[in-house]
C-alpha cells in the first residue's frame, strides 16, 4: 500500500509499505478521508518528538475491508469513523474514565506515549473498539469526529454553562469548530480574536457574535466594552503569548482552556495572586476519550455542525507536504487528504 511517510524533519515521501493485516480483535480499514491536524504539522517541522520514519494522520474515516476472527460487530463494507487513541484500560486514569490520560496510551498517527503508523495511508489496522459506525454520513464529514471529540473533551474540562461569555483566540479550523460547538452547547456571547480577515469573516459566518483583529485593537479593552466579564477563554493557537493573552481576558471565576498545541519547551507567565484572589483557572485539554468520540459522531450524524465550511483544500497523498506549507503560510483552513485518490 502507499503511505505518506515523514522520513525526517520537513521531509515527506510517498512510500510503499506492506498492507497491515487485522489481528483477532481488529479491523482493516481502507482510509477514504483523513484531515491534516496541527499536531501533524508539529511532527513535520520537529516541534514534537518523533521517531522517523513514521506515518502521521489521525483524523480519519473509511470502509471496513477485512475483520479479525474474533470480530462480530462489523463486516466488510461497513462505514466507520476512526478513534486513533488506544488506551490500556488498566491504569488509574483509564479506570476513572479519563482514557486520554492513559499512562500507556498508544496513538495511531498522533501524539502519545506510543505512536504507531497513522492514516495518511491507503489502509490502517484498528482495534474493533476504536471505531464508530457512521451510516450514510459522508467520509469527509466523518473525518471530523476526532477533532470534534477533542473539542467536546475541552468544553467538558471548563464546565461550560449555558449563557456564559466565551472568547476563542484563534480562528483556524479548530477555532471555528469550537465556535460551532459553543453555539450548539448554549454559550452566550462568543467573541473571536483572529488577525486574518478571511478567518474573522468565517468565524462570524459559523456563529461568532464578534470577530476582532488583535493587531488593530486593544483586545482586553474591546472585549470588556463588548461583553463585560469573560467566563471562558479558549486558546486555539498554541503559542505562549496567545495563552497569556487568553488568560488576561477572563474575569473573576474565569477559566482559560489551553487547547492549541504549544511547543514542548514553552513557558508562560501568570500572576499567582490573580489565580488565588480571583479563583481563576488555567485548564489543559489533551486529545479525546471514547465517550467524547462517540458523542462527536452522534453530533455529526445529526447535522449539528457545518464542516463543509471548514474544508478549503483537498489532496492525494502526494499533496501532504503542500498542505503543511499552506498551513505554515496561514493559507485556507482545513486540509483534507484522500489516500486512495491519485
């Protein structure tokens, strides 16, 4: 089978590898669509520790083509979304329902303690418990199940209450997905901070109430004038300065969610007295759980979000490096790869 393989920092090669055969409790899935994530970009440019060569790609959906001998729930021809996070189910976080924090987590093409080859490939081998049926949902939409599951996990972490005021810092594909989820979850005023004009327009079109250019206004002052105290600030960029900026926007009792993937060696400054006196929280969110993945598939199958508005560029495997270049240049929004498309 053909794969798009990271063979070194900033090097992608389309290579031939053996097609993986399913074990007793696994499925062999033909990958029809796989989204390109910021985590993939970090791996490509060396921002995350990667053992090269490796096949990235963890936002995928496809068709079951073969099943292991112990599999009863799925048959060849079934259409599924793929959860790339494989927990051990034995450690303390797993038993507490926080499988994303598994001490022995394996990721199919993503970031975790153990990483196996991912879905920028014609076929992947998946544990039977890591898929959800998608019915007649199109594969491109179903490929959003993984990032949407991560967004749901993030909102669970900040305990969003209906009517609360939210600021989203960064309106890339994830920021725009978060805006839609916030709207569907009953958030009050939603403000987006984004320097790129096209992305501000996209934010307004998918449900933001206000979209501000942080390079043109005093963000803290403008947000306060527009909506008053901010209950939740979500950082969807992954930079120390935007994390600090998001935290500076929250009022007493506010929560800041670090959603973007920061560099491994990054640090930020905050006032411990403000955290103490204002009971302000800084909360991290990593990956997704089986539960949030299943909820994401349900939302997508019921048409609760518009993912078509987020996809601006589509490629075969040969186009993955071009997708990374576009992401670095802030060109377009979501990139989608179709591994079996020439």
